[in-house]
């Protein structure tokens, strides 16, 4: 809450929601019980406090905590004195705070009051911003998406303070390392249940933009659907949303069912099914229905549309989860800035879309897999090996991505066979190793399986490839 807004509240405007007593109670608990600050410091910020004096007291206490210094009346007053934020009676006020309650047992109830009032103050400010935009904007869709983004961001504001001194994120990181040492499962991202891939990547990491690129008909959509199939088969509780701009939801489900049942795609297309096939399909249907998998086959999508739908989905789930977003595919999307395509500016459009996809991954705090086409330049090379420069229509894609993966046939002459080898090339991996993994592709079952023959699998990959990656980061 700004000084202007506080002054307006004092000068006859309606009082912003706040609870002076609850603020005092929470500060008292922080001063008398170190465990309270250890519990709340990583998750709240000074916006929880409306009173300016309370704000600076909390900021001083949090600063001490992040440095590992004991928090009490003397140390807090010392910080405020050295930073010229104290006043004549600050030491006395801090002492009085410690007398409010002898025990911190009920601090959570009072913290909930602060959170509620902080959210209400933020909602009032956002309402003014939305109203101002509605009066002046000429683009209704853009205004609606912006309003949804702002409202969704209220909960994020409850736990984010924007610009932070390095000690705060450093402290959080070290505590997370301690938790990971105690609980190895905490180290993992979302499992794809491709064992070698998961070993290399530690799973799909939150807030990551992952590009999966291939030439047409190599299997990028099927590979993404195989991840969904694996999640279903392993009875994961993950919430997954897939947006397809070129296939219907029924076509996507048909491929998932083929993968999970082994029923031939030809049979599914012609409906020539045995009783055994039908039984397998209904069993797979029941299994999939118990999972939290969502498909959207709207053909005209923008990053803003997708982000808006994902926010709604995340808010609708009982545990407020969204574990994975898949978009098929990036070059079919329209730019939020101009939904009417212009071929002359398409490279700029794709750059904007790529950047917005990364922002969406960070906002939703989940991995986003964006499928991408590759340029035809690969066809003119003898080795047919994909490179980062082959990403179609924009070099910005590789810059925004945390991971870039290419799918290509190991032998082009095998493309008409029922089963052939496909190479997954992890060509960029911002937080890990580079590698190549061989998969066996069974077209009639729409199934990728990691090959038992991993002779070309490298971990880490060659120094030349690492040099290429570092030069493009």
C-alpha cells in the first residue's frame, strides 16, 4: 500500500482493510518465538502490514532472520537505528509489543487476518486499475485477459515481494537444499516415466519452458501424448492441460488409448474391434477418467488465451495445482498484440509468443512444453541432424527456452517401417547435461519406448555441443 493511498484513507476516504491489533500480535509472536519467524519469513512480505511502523519492524526482523541473527527487541532496534528507520520511542514500542501475549500458539489465526486484509487492499487497487483500463482500452479481449492476470496475481502477491536483496532468495535456496537432503523426492520435477530421460533431467522442472521440435510426421505430438499416457498408467495425481491447435480432443484421446491398450490405430480408425479390444478400451477409458487430464482443441489460440484458461483450471482444482501445460504447436499460435497474422512480421510474432510462453511458465510455476516446427534447412544437409538454428521462424525460441529437444529418425530409410529408431536430442539444457536418447517408435500403437540399445547415448555430451550451448545462452 503506497503512502498516497494511506494518506487518502486518513483524509476522509474509506478506510483500507486493516487490523492494527492483529499486526501487533503477529509482530509480538515473531519477537518472542524464533520458530514463528522461521515459519513465516519465507512466505510473507511487508505488504501484510498496513501500518508503516509495523512494515519497517517486520522488514528489519526478516533481514536479521535471513542473515541467521537472533531476532529480538535489541537486534531489531539496532537494525532500525543503523538504517535510520527508527523513531524516538521505537525501543519502547518494541518492548510493549512483546507484552501483548505470553505465547505464540495462536499466531496463525492472526496471520490469516493480515493475509485477508492484504488481499482485500490489493483487490481494491487492482479494481481501480481494471476500471481505468476499461475506460481507455480499445481491445476488449486484451482488457479481459489483463484483468484475469491481475486478479490471478493477487494470490501470488501474497507470497512475492518483487525486488529482493540477495540474502532472502539465498536463504530460501539453502533451506530448500536442506529439505532435499532429507527428502530425496523433493529433488524431482514431474516424472515423464521415461527412465533415462528422467535421470538426465530430474523430471520436468517447474517454471521451465521446454521446446520439443521436429520436422512434420516425426512424432512430436505423439511424444507429448506419450508423456500423458505414462502419467495415466502410473496413476499420477498430476494436473495436465494440453492445447492442440491442429487436432481435435477426440483425435488426441484416440492416440492415448492406442498407446495405453496396444489396440492398433488402424482398428480404432475403422472400428474393427474384437470383444477383447473393446474391453481393453473401456478399461483404459475408466483409468484415464480418474486422472486430471484436460484437452483444449480451440484452433485460434494466443498465449494470453492459454494463460487465462490455465489460471482458471489451476484455481478450480481442489489443491490449486497445475503440473504440466503442453501446447501443440507454437507456430500455429496468434500473437496477443495482433490476432490478424502478417507474414512480414511473423518472425516478430513468434518471438513475442515464445517470450509469453516463458512468462506463463514462470507465472503458473509449472513446466510448459511447447511443440515447434523446424525449418527445411535440415533437409539440405547430408547428416540430417537438427541444430538449434533450425527452429523455425525465430532464433528467440532457443533463447527463451530452458530446454530444447529435437526428435529425428536415426535412419531416414526406415520411416515407412512399422517400428523405427527415433533419436531425442537434448540440444540445450540450461540446468543440466546434454544427451541423446534412442527410442523405438511403434506407429500403429503410437508408442515411444526407450531403447535397450543406447549406444549413441552420451552423458555428458561432447564438448563441442556444450560449447554450442553456452554460446547461445
